[in-house]
C-alpha cells in the first residue's frame, strides 16, 4: 500500500486492523491508537509499520521475563528506582525528550536486568498515557556514574534484543541520542554495543564529555532539566512524575501486555538471539 496521508487515520487503522486480524500470532485487542502510532512512527509507510508492529509484539513475547512482576512498589523495582531517574518531557512542536540518569557511582546496586525491566515499564506507561503523535524523539543518557564495571553487569543477549526493540519496534520517531558526561573509556563500552546497532542509529549518536556544552548545539537549554542548566525541574522531580504514571497504570503493567500469542512470526529468524553474558569478565 502506498504512503497514506496523516489526515486519514480511520483508513490507516482499518488497514492495520485487517492485517492484524490476518496474523494468527498477533493479539486481537490492540488499541486503535497503538496501530495508528505504528503507522505514524514509520511515516505512514504501512508495510514498514507492519514489520515494526510484528517485531514489537514478537520481541515482547520473547522477553516475557522482563514484562512480569513490574509493580513499581515491589522490592525489586524500588531497588532500581532508587538509583535511576527518568525524565519524559513533552515540548512544543510535537517534540519529546527522554532522559535517563543513573546515580550509583560504584555500580554496587545496579542490575542490568532490572534496568531493562524499568525501561519497558516506564515506556509502556508512557504509551498507555500518550496518544499524541509526536514529530521527533530525542534521547539523553547521562553516564556520569558508569565505569568499566558496567561490562560485568551487561547481559549481551538482552542488550541485543533491547537494541533491536528500541531501533526497529517501539513506535516513536527517534531523531537523536546524546550520551552526556561521557568518560574517556566510553568507547570501550560503545564498542561492545555498536555491532548491535544499525548504521542509521549510530549516525544519530553524539558523545559529550563532562563539563562540555556541546549538547546545547543540538538541544536548547530551555528544553532541559535544571540538572543540565535548563528551565525544567530537576531529574529527581521529573522521575516522581514517571513513577506516578507507572502507578496509575499499575494494573495493566502487570498484565500480559502487548505480546504475540506465540512465536510464529515472519520475523522470528531475525530476532533469534544467542545467549551470552559478560558477567564473568574481570575488570582490573
């Protein structure tokens, strides 16, 4: 089907719904707004939207352990929430900025699996709350507390699957990724992750060392939290809003939300991930 104009959402939804109904492995209770969001994220190329949606539900089925026990008040979730701040900012011009900040200098508390579970939980809550169709999404990751010890925490199998989900499945229009407070050794960590990433994504990634102002060449100060010299509240306050959002959607987050019924998908061969981990890697 040719590109469909954005002013015809009913036709877009109908086309996507007919496709979903023809796919035995896809859930049949997908919300209209989510189907429209897939189309919008793919600039209304509906064939690409189908691939993205199929991958979205299939990867979630293959990551079911990361979608269970997501109660924000649980001991496990509280553990990661105590060291991670998340900001979700909606800006004029239909722009979103997503900010992630870790606060665990020794990485003694940090657990990669819980971090990924928090990513799924916070983004799912955001999707459940927001049906606005944004024009651009910018991600800012503050790695001020990252050390080479991070490599001992990383699970490569999950990291690869997560990267694929972020790049090709989640229905947003990703434009830029900024790594701020990047230490000199960030290239070693990035070197592990880069093979998972498509060229289109690597070209969106910018690194900014501590005390640098290069971020402001891409993002206005007015669009940032006070932590980064901006006018928005500090990250710890923005994070409270994210936690409140997760609590609001607590019941649905603990359901089997947005997963394929089985793993029979045309994308199955593309998403088979070998099991590997760097937990045994020794860092001096």
